[in-house]
C-alpha cells in the first residue's frame, strides 16, 4: 500500500494556502525581496530517517536564522556549557531579532537573536581558532546536521553583507563589553556566511530530527554532537526560537522551533519528528505566515505538542503469571513499552507485590522497546532487591534494554 502521510501533508499544504497573499517578503535584504512569494513546501523526517516532502521541495533558499540553533550546538560541543554561558545567556528577550538585547554585564540575552548569534558564531571551534577556521567549522557542522555538503549562496551573502550595518554595530557593542572574541568585522562576515547557506525543506527536516534524536543524524547515522548539547539547544529553542512570538508559538504549537527571514521554519520534537516548512511571506514577527499555520495544523492533528505527554505508565504491565497448583513454581512479570521514570515506577510497584516465597521470578522484557538511564537503574535495583529477598531472578532481555 501507499503510505497516507504524503497525502495528508498535501492536504495540510492546500488548506494553509488560504489567504496566501498575507505577509510581506524580507524587503530589507535585496536578494530576499526578489524571491517568488508563492513557494510553499512541507517536509517531515522520522526517527529512522524516512523523509516525506510535498510542494516546492526542490526549491533551495538560504537558511538565515534557522542556522542559529546548530551554530549554538557546535559552540556548546566545542567550548562546553560553562564556556558558552560566559559569553551568551539563555533568557528570552521579548525583543525583535535585531534588537540590542543585552544583560547588565553586556552578555547577549540568548543565542537566537542576532546579537547573541554573532557572539556564538565566534565561539565555534577551539579557543585558538581563527575567524576563518570558526566559519569553516560552522559550515562543516551544519552540513553534518543536514547529511550533505551545504554551499553558500554568494549572491545572498554579498547582498546581506552590504546591508549589515546594524549587525556590525551589535558586534562592536558586544566587543566593547568583552563578550566577543573575534574582530567584529570578521564575526559579522562569518555569521553572514553562516546565514547564507542553501537548504531545502528536506534538509530542514533532517537537521531538526538530528536535534530531536540526541544529535544522531537519522540518515547518515553520524553522531554530530553529544546528546546533552541537544537538550540544551532544544530548551533554548522552546523559549527563544520564535523571537517575541515565542510564547504564542509554545502555547499553540508546542514544538521547539526556529524561524528564518527567508521564510523557513524548522521544528524538532524530541524522539518523534523533525519538521521543515518553507514559504517566504513573513508576519510582523519575521516568521513565515504559512509555515506557522502549517505547524499549528500538524501539532493539533497529530498531537505533537510538547506538553501533551504520551501515556506510558498506564500500559507498562503486559501481565503477571502466578505459580499454579500443577507444580509450575515460576512467577512471571511481563513488561512492555518504554522504561522512563514513570513507567519503571509502575513496574517496581508490581515487583513490590511479589510474595516472599520460594518461587523463582522471571522479569520478561521482550516487549520493552527501550529504557533510559533512570529506567535501567530502577529495574536493576528492583531485580537486586528481589534477590536480596531470596528469590532466584531470571531476566529475559533479548533487546538488551538493561545494557549500558
């Protein structure tokens, strides 16, 4: 059969084209002001790297501010959390993307506004890296997130460079506060080149899914950044990624996301899906009108809101087989699903009810798909305590979910 996912995305795309002339192009960048305003594409990437895409999927555009989470991820991986926090904060600004958004000590409020993103760009690579090396590392790193080599749109780069006076002023301001390591001109040039990388919606979906998969690219299998980096990046995206519309976005859509003035929006829902949408017309916040509309529809239809937690604890217990009167003295506890804290806690309460008799216990994990570190530790402790109570315990774990 043919999967209905693509048909569904086509239906979403069609419904979100109503009122298609709403919004404006990014006229302050000449090259972006000349694009076709009617382009519209949607892509999803799943945990195993399957990509569904509809609409103008071959249309490439510059990544712009959607590059910010990935440059932030690279800086975290290269310098560590403390090293990056020394230069850039994590607090929502409530300001437009190009405002002077700084704390009292001169530190940019977060890496998702321009003043913080320019500072972050200079933190990529080791402390001794030159500006050129930092930019090369950013291009290589973003390409690894996308799973293919990304190229700079030199025309857009030149166009943005000519209109970068405000970014240059922001860079000098941060430099004066001692928070910018590079020469302001080098930092702005590198940041502008970062924003001028060409992508399509499939790239955005794969890049988002890499963040949502704890840093592992689902297409190439490469571990691009450590898992802790993705947790930090997704947290900042959730609170700062959509600028001064971040609160409305988190309430209505509930997916960590980032927008760009080229008309793209990417969303990364941990462990579930990466989303990429492209349509050039922007609202008053600088976010794509159609992309916002499409993401709202996807979230509502598919239950993707981050705060809409899946049921895991109530379905943990698959069954319990008690010893019978025919001499079968085995007691079998069968678990299923994913073992996080809430699920493992339910399992421990079931193990707590095992009588203190001589019957051996079998803990059947054949239907358990995965376990995080907390879930593993809790189940191991449950096994240890059963053994201390005098039970012989056998763990059937063909998937190795209790392995490190």
